């Protein structure tokens, strides 16, 4: 090796060490679902164009993620540079000054391409405070082969009566097939997301116009009674511990005749690499109660936000822009196929003929999202906004406490009536403490 070669190698090593020494490390808190796990596997594209940025992942179960990021941002802990949060937190935290406004995401980001229903929930006074990674409503996913075998019907505009009849007909416990799988794990974003949407479709509301809870009213009583009836008679054992991920696994393994949950699940249940029933999945709108035309109103998005006070603000915004861009969607399509593209965020995706051909659920997903009116989730007048949640800071604690009562009823440790009475009492107590009820 001559002196010039040694000198060049030494200079290269010195530059590499210097770059590593000056590299910014972004700590990213995210949820342990399939889309986010996929993103982590595709970040070489980002780091190749940003060699001065290193990524450190903190991947958590949904309930734990919410607790960790809420505590960190409220106490100004500074553990995370990028947070995965929902459209529940974004407007509340933005008004507190806890989030960095995303006003300069780059010339090619095209914020105007974001679906209005999704972008609106992430904006305050017209300013975007989080970028949507994927958006969702909710719908029925069902086994077409089992429906045909059972001789029942699930129409595109399904009703709860249809759902119950189909669940009963498809249940074959000896074969390990359960007619219906629904969320039972306690949490304001777990079982209460589903049960609140179901209650909305029954005409229930969380609060009357004086902020008094209505859990002991006829609508909530009917909704919870039917939920418990469905799950007790036609659901899998241990359902009080099942959330989104657990039910996804059950459905993919052929254990569920139906699963009513987030539209984002559609790409996973139709993926032949992971789903044993991929070629026999049908889709229907979220059910309505017979005689009513209110389909639950579920609107959610998992979003990437930058907490105020991070020391790596520009690097964090660069990552958020990459992960929620059209470019990222094209990377997913190239690696996994268009069916796997993150849904529910951009108009251009639903105008893409390749996506339409690859994703039989695309039109129903878009229609479900566009049908949501967060100002009127119930047929009754309400003092709040929100679809499957209530957009007040206190809801996170109240929703989880109520979810624990309903999960206990599903586990059989309390009756449905007792769960509703406890939900009424604890919610009224918290609303009085917070000053909503005088």
C-alpha cells in the first residue's frame, strides 16, 4: 500500500468518524402494528439521503404508547423527537403549545393532497400539527366462504340483525371457528373505540347537552347488551384480552367468521403471505341498527408529530415528511405491492388505478372515511366533537376507566347492568371534578 493510498484511506475513515460524531439521533416512539413495523424496515431510503441522521425506535403496544408519550410531553420529558399519536391528541396538544407546527414540509410534500376529513382533524386554525401516516374508518370484514356455507347474507349496508344471524350461523366451536371477533381489551382506544362506535349506531351519546353521561339510558343499555350477547355466544374465549392485533391474528388464522374493526386491517387480511383466508374476504359497511341510518362514525388516524422543545426539530420534520409522503407510498408499492400502501390519507392514492385494482376494499374505505361527521356522531344533539371518542382532555382517563368496566363485563366478573351503572357513576364523578357539571 503506497503513501497516497494510506493517506486517502485515513482521510476517508476520519471523515466517517467525524460524520458519525456529528450525526443527529432521532428517537421515534411508535405503535406495534403492521404498517409501522413495515415503515421501520424501509427506512434505508431515508437514511441514504440523510446520512447525518440516525434513527432509534421505541415500539410499544397501543395502550402503553399512549401512556408513555402523554406523560413525556406533559412533563416536558424530552425522550422522543417524533411521536406516533392519534387525531384525538393532536388538536388538544397543539392548543397547549406542545407540538411543532408542520408548515414547511418541503416543496414536493403536497399537503393539499391530504384527505380533508383527515387533515382537518390534525389542524388548528388551518395549521397542520401532525402528518397522517394512515387513516381509517371501520367496517365489517367477513369470510365469504363461511357466509355461503351457512346460507346467510351480509349486505353491503349491513345491519346488526344481519350480523347476529350470520355470527350464529357461522359459529362452529368444535372446529375452532367463532362467528364474530370484536375488541374486548380495556382502553379508550381499544374496546371503547369499537363499543363507542357501536353505541353511536344505536343512537347513544356519551353526554347530553349539560355534559351528563347517559350510560344508564336505553341506547347504551341496548348496545352493550347486544355486544355482550354477540361475544358471549359467538366470540372466541378470552376475548376480554383481545385488541386489534389479537383479533387480526385470529382472523388471519381462519378463526373468525367476521371481524368488525378498522378499515386499515383490510390489507392485512387479504395478504396471502400472512392470511390463510386472503382469497375469501368480503367487506361491508359498519352496521346500523334496524330502522336507523347511523353507521357508528369511526374516524382515526395514526400520525407523526414533533414535540415542541426537541433539540432535533429540523431532522424530525425531515423524517416526518419522508414517512408521510407520496414517495414513501411508492416505496411500499414497489416492495410490497399497491395493496399494502398506507391507506386513508391522500386523495391521489384513491385516484390511482393501480391501487384501485390491487385493493378491493379501497372504495369502501374512502366512502367510510368521507361519511364520518365528527360533529354529529349520534342522532342526538351533543356538546362535543369526536367520532369513536370525545375530544376533551379528560376522555383519555374516563374512556379507559369505562373500558375496564365493560371488559370486566365481557370476562363475566360483573354484569352488563353493573358495568353501565359503574360507568355512569365514575364518569359523572370525573365530569363534576373537572367542572363540566355544576
